[in-house]
């Protein structure tokens, strides 16, 4: 009979901290008949040998070291025929628990251990199912939140495209085509007519969303003034920024405040007046 993994219900109903402290005491190792075992096993075997729990109040004994009697205390023990094993209060109460519940009956003890193992297995199954449901709920919630973020994002993009389409006309389309050609020639890019046409069509399709996103347009133009103007190689962001500069009437001399003011004026359908420093 394996007694290592059971406490015979001794800690059931106790708070986690209290139960942990008791179980730690029961699991301390000791030596019995030249074999290491846990204290709870040792108590069980001692009881099976015919010992019974007992208490002696005001117990004191003569200590040669002190040359005097020790301070009186309560002695917890397992005794038989005048001999005894001293135990602590936890082990004493554990011994009483074993006797009161007839766990010294090995058949009953074995049945308890088997039932306990079965209950633990069922608890593990229930816990796994709980975790599965929790994870599934978290997954669905994440999908729901992601779908909502996507819906909001798509709604913003739609609004940007709608606004940007107000700025799109034949002149802007021509501007896109001309800007692409100028940059390809400037940087001597090797590309087939089909590739160039595809690039132009891609820019025409994405330009409404870029034009209609005020924050993006401002940031793109400000970044271009700080870094893009100095590029000495082909970069699609340079092409996009040059198109935005023409649409929003931005010049290389404009500072950040002027760029912001010009873009806002365009969005509000008014002519930019005055020069912000």
C-alpha cells in the first residue's frame, strides 16, 4: 500500500496556507528500520505495531547538561507497554485521525487511497476542461476584438478614401504619371513598360487613401522635408511625397507649421493665406 501520496483527508477543509504547513510536517523524512520514509508513513507503521496516541501534561525530565529538570511541557507521544515515540502535535493529531477513521484497516485505507486517486483524476479532467473553455473564451474574445479593430480600421480607411477622392481629378492622375516617369528617368531605373504601368496604377489606386488621411499626409511631408529631399536613390516614398507636395502646394522651404497649415486648409476647402513660421 502506497502511503506516500495521501494524507487520508487530514488536511481537507483547511485553508491552503494551513494545509501546506501541516503537509510539510507530515512529509518530513525520518529513518525507520534503516529505511528513509515520511513522518506520516512512520506514524502509520508505529500505530500498526500497536502503539496508541497519548498526552502527558507537565512533562519534565532530568537533564545532565543543565543538572536540573527541564521546563514542564506537554508531551505528545505514541506509546505501548511503557515505551513511547515522541511526536509533535501535528503527528499526534494525525494519529488520532487515522484511528478515528479506521484507516489502520488496510482494506479501508486502500479503498480510500484508490477513491482519492480517482477523485484527483476527475479534478484534473475538470480543470483541463475549465482551462480549455477559458482559453476558448479568450480566443473568441480576441477574435471579436480583432474583428472590431479591423472594422474600425476599415471604416477609417473608407473615410480617408472618400475624402481623398474629393482631391482626385485628371490633373492629379497626370501628376502621378509624370512624377513616376521623372523619378524613373532621374535614377535611371530599369523597368519594362508593363512594370511602370503597374506602378502608376498602384499609386493611382492607393492615392485617395493617402490624400484623405490628414495626419498621414502631414507626417509624410514633414518627414520628406527632413530626410526624403536628400535621397540620392529611388524610393517609392519620395515619389509619394512629391505628389503630396504638389496636391497640397507645399514647397521645400516650408517648415512643419506651414506644412500643417497648408494641409488643413486644403481639407477645409479654403485657400491657404499667411505664412506660419
